């Protein structure tokens, strides 16, 4: 959405990296076999966005 609808490819890349980082760390929501709730996943994405260094 950020890349194609909003024309913000850098934002799209940063969000994708943030999600990849927490998934690779093993923080998984129930639909992916883990137990992290929505608030935990959201905080992990935000934390990764704040520390993202492309």
C-alpha cells in the first residue's frame, strides 16, 4: 500500500524490514504459530521502525 498507493517506497521497505526483524527473532502471532498478541506485535514493529538502519 505505501509503495503503490501512496508512492512511498522507502516507507514500504522500512515496514517490511521491521516485520521481517521481529518474525526472524521468533516473535510470532497465533496465526503464524506463536502466542504474541496484537499489542506485542505492534510494539515490536514500532520498535524496529525506530531503530531501522537501511
